[in-house]
C-alpha cells in the first residue's frame, strides 16, 4: 500500500514542516506584538464584538501556519503578513455579520496618526473595497496603508518590510491617504 499520493513531493512536505516548526519556535516571541496588532485592529469595533484580540491572534496564527516560504525570523515580514491576514479576518467577519444585519456596517475607529477621515470612524467594508481599488492602481501604496493602518507598523518598519526608503513610505502614505479620503467620502 502506497503511503504517499502519486504527486507527493517529499521536499515540498519537508519545507512545509520546516516552515511550521520555525513558526512554532518563534511564535512566543511574536505573540505580544501580534496581540498588540490585534488590539489596534479591534479599536473602535462595536462593544461586545465577538472577535477578541486573543481570538484574532489565534485565527491569524492558523493562517500564518498555512504559509510556505516565509522567513519567520524577519520580524517585519511576519508582522506585515499578519496585518494582511487580520485585515482579511475582520473583513470576512464584517461581511458575515452584515449578511445577517443589512444596513449596519461594522465600524473601526482610527487613531490620531492614522486618521483617514474626520470623526475617526469608518466602516471596514468600504475601507477594504477602497484598498482593493487602490491596489489595482498602486499595489505599493495599498500595502503601505495596510501595514500602517492594520499592522500598526511605523514608517521605518513599513519601509523595511517593503524594501524602500522611509522618505518614500512617507510620500506614498500621504498620497494614499488623500486618495482614500476622497474615495471614502464619495462612497
């Protein structure tokens, strides 16, 4: 009886096991930072939100564990990837909730540094849709917004994660914010 399927590639399986072992080994060091990211992502969510920071971290971990070819020792890469996954988790959660309660979008509150609109509260679904439109126009600007807003990364951390200068991040962040403000206000 054959133990492996016909298209089984042992090297791919070994790489996946190594990636998972690396993540498991490094996770305790990342946990507090991922929890901080989760808390930032959940600021301003409605009271009694069913996703708590710990649950968001655990869900992001499960998604991270499924990734291959990630340098788990590169802090900025892991945090950027976790930020993207937390964004998707929150958007999926908001979409599921809104499917049950039409007309009441989930809102998140932006902190002062990351404010995109007056009042500091925006619906997560329109923000996600606007980010998707921005990504179609300028993928790098969309990644910068995602890392800064959802990931809570500062300018230097974002620059390191993308491999560009801090000055470029500042310039692209400013441009992306202006574009997003127009998009969100016209929605």
